[in-house]
């Protein structure tokens, strides 16, 4: 009897669907749309997505700082609960965590 694919808490880089581990090939994953990745390919895809996401976040933080700098002298700026600096610090704290440790909640 063939082993069934095992759902894992990972998303497909192409479609965002939940990935499943292929039991006959424990370093291979696929999604419901049949996108397939080796562990190495999945890691590379995740690194590329993280890089692009961080570039996007950095650009958004810079744009928010620009907007704040324009509004603050006019007295039109009310600081949000999480300022851009606090968000950036949260990102840095996340990046500096031990990446070999399992994520919270697992
Ligand atoms: Zn997919």
C-alpha cells in the first residue's frame, strides 16, 4: 500500500498552496497543483521570496518615513502604535533568531 503524502506547514512558492511531503522521496514536496520542489529548490525559492519581500518592506518603510517627515513639521502626523522603526526592529529581531530552531507553535 503506497504511503499518503504528508501535509507540512510550508507554502508552495508558485501558487501559495499547502505543500505535502512525498513519503517515497522525503526530500521532495508538492502542492495540490502538482508544483514539485526538492528541499534544496524549496529553500532557494524561499530565500528569493524573503529577499524580495524584505526589499519591498524596506521601500515601504522608507516611503512611510518620507511621508512622516513631510507631515510632522505641519503637526499633521500622529504616531501609530507600531512606528516604522519598531517594525524594522521586529524584522531585525526575527532575522537574528536561530533559524535552525523550530518556529513558535510547532
Ligand atoms: Zn503550487
